[in-house]
């Protein structure tokens, strides 16, 4: 098993994020377990959000992985699977995910 040199906010998918991918995009749990994501704070008209990109780490070089963060992954545009944002608001019970499929782009 390859150990990923993640840093700068790159993490494994949360249980809620894996569930969203399963329900909305029919991603199986084994595939979701291999995916990683990076995020950063952002803002849309409804207020603060977490901007997110979900990617396949096996498509990036070790150098790209070692310095990976949201901005670098978006600029690189390599291995991206899904992008979007997460709203964690006071009026919502839990998080609301607004994800866009980048696999066919």
C-alpha cells in the first residue's frame, strides 16, 4: 500500500461526504475510500461555505501530492473527480453538499 504524503488540509473523505457520493453519483464505498479531498473557506451569496475538491491521489505525482492543497489542485486540474461547496449553516441539520461531477470534463 502506498503511503500518501498529504498535508495542507488534504484528507480522507468524511462519512457524510462518502454517503453523498454514493447517493448522488452512485460511487461505491471502495472507490470512495481511495479518494481524498482538499478544501478552503469561501463565500457565496448565502454566506460562508467550504469550497471543496475531491480527487484521485493515484493520478498525481509524489511531488504534486506532497504540496497538495485546494488552490494547487484546482490550478493543476489533474485527477479532479468532483468540485463544489459544503454549507454548514445554522438553518440546516448537518451539512448540505453542492457537488459537481468533473470526471467527464
